[in-house]
């Protein structure tokens, strides 16, 4: 396989940068240590986070592929870089919830920790200026962000990711409370894109309920990188078990 050359930066987000390669069908994703919360109002760095999130995502995407989920992932290139297919990102945050927490608990006046009778898939329009408003499948189709078929692929993939990860995280001694996914289109095909990490998932210790994810940063609970590392170590072990 051709060694990818890192060319110009195409995009910089809050936690990652995307670089062109000599092959227009692939890009390099670089994971930074920058952390933001509350729509960018809280900013800091979590030392080593980029390495942990890249390593964890680089383990989870091939595992999900094995289970039949189509992703943008090609391979891990270095501790902070992965090679992925270039996709057109659909401007949605696709959130799956198993347990009430965060904005759902807040908006609906439900206690954090309430277990959902079935997983919930919800969508937010990815637009910081508007505070990522929640949208329905009808909005997505009517506004032509994705076709009806693509929306059903997204929903099916999100639920499949949930099923696979709930089981894996349980083996790792973690409750998968909720998570956010992003999808992209490659020649009209829906591929799971972005990352899966403690930045994008809520993970609680299955026995003690200890928070092991980005809420440690959001809520100033301390030892953020240590808990991210613990998640990575436990998932590695569960994958090898
Ligand atoms: N999430 C994310 N990026 C966002 C918003 C949410 O990765 O911009 C994740 C978040 O970490 C959690 C899930 O999506 O695992 C649900 O988040 P929620 O809607 O409860 O929002 P929050 O409480 O983060 O405002």
C-alpha cells in the first residue's frame, strides 16, 4: 500500500484536523489534545487525549467493520493519526441513548440514570451558532441533508453500533449511557465517520457508576486523561478476551 503523504490541512475542528494526501479518495485525521465543552465556551487541553482517542477509535472501527458496520476507517498511521476515506460529512450529530443523562435528562426533567425501555436515536443539526438544534428524520429528508434511504441506513447503523458497543463495554465493565456518531457520504454510500472515544460517549463504571468520560472535563471532576486511559485499557482487554 502506498505510504500516505500528509499534504495541506483541509479542515480544523475542535478536537481534530483533517489533511489531504496524494490520493484524493483518502484523508489523514490528526487527533489534538484540545478539549471544548458547552458549545466551545469551556476550553482546555487534556494531555495525551489525542493519542488515547485515536488509539481507541482505531480499535473500535475495525471491530465494528467486522460486525458489518461500514466505516470511513482505513488504518492507524501513528499515535495521533488515522487514514480514512474522504467523505462528505452529513451535518448531523446522531445520538443514541440507553440511559437518560446530559441534555435529555435536563430538557425532559428526567433523573440521570433512568434506563430507557428501548434505545433512542435522535438527531441534532451540527451548527454551533444555532446550538445544534434537535431535528427529526423528516427535517433531514425535507432539507435534503440525506435521502430517505440514507436516513434509514444511518438509523440502522447507529442501532447496530449501539448493540455491538453495549456488549463490548459491558465486557469492559462499563455502561454505555449514550454516544454521538457522525456519518459521511462516499459516492452516496453512508459510512460511519468521525471518532468513537470518551469525548463522544458517556461511559459509567458498571459497578460504581463512576464517570469515565468527557463529563469529567465538563463537570471539573479531575483526572480526565487517567480515566480516558482506563477506558482504553479496559476496552483493549475486552477485545482480546
Ligand atoms: N456529544 C458529543 N458532541 C456534541 C454533543 C454531544 O460527542 O457536540 C455526545 C455526548 O458526549 C454524549 C452524547 O453525545 O455522550 C449525548 O449528549 P447530550 O445530548 O446529552 O449533550 P450534552 O449533555 O453533552 O450537552
